[in-house]
């Protein structure tokens, strides 16, 4: 599954690196890409191993609120 999130609290490359570190914290994430310029996080994950809610909670623990975009 792929999900795109808006991250209005992401303002710099360090923020993007911290969010990309979620990949190491949660099993089942296949790919994660953060863009501080677009304030966007793209996550590809195996939904049998990790949920969207777990991704959101992990980001919130780092201080970033995620808003899921509608995927097509």
C-alpha cells in the first residue's frame, strides 16, 4: 500500500531525515520519502505488518502531525 501525507510541521532537511527514520522503527515499511520543501511524506508499506495509524502515531511521537491525502 502507498500513502501520501501532508506534514505542515516539516520545515528543514533534518525534519525530513527524522521522518525517514520511521522506516527503521516500524517493520513493514518498504520505502519512505520525505520532502521538506513540499511538506510531504510518501510511505509504501505492507499493511499486514504495519498500519497507517501506527505510522501516524510514530510521527506524532517525533513531533510531526500527519494528514493523509486521498490516494487513487
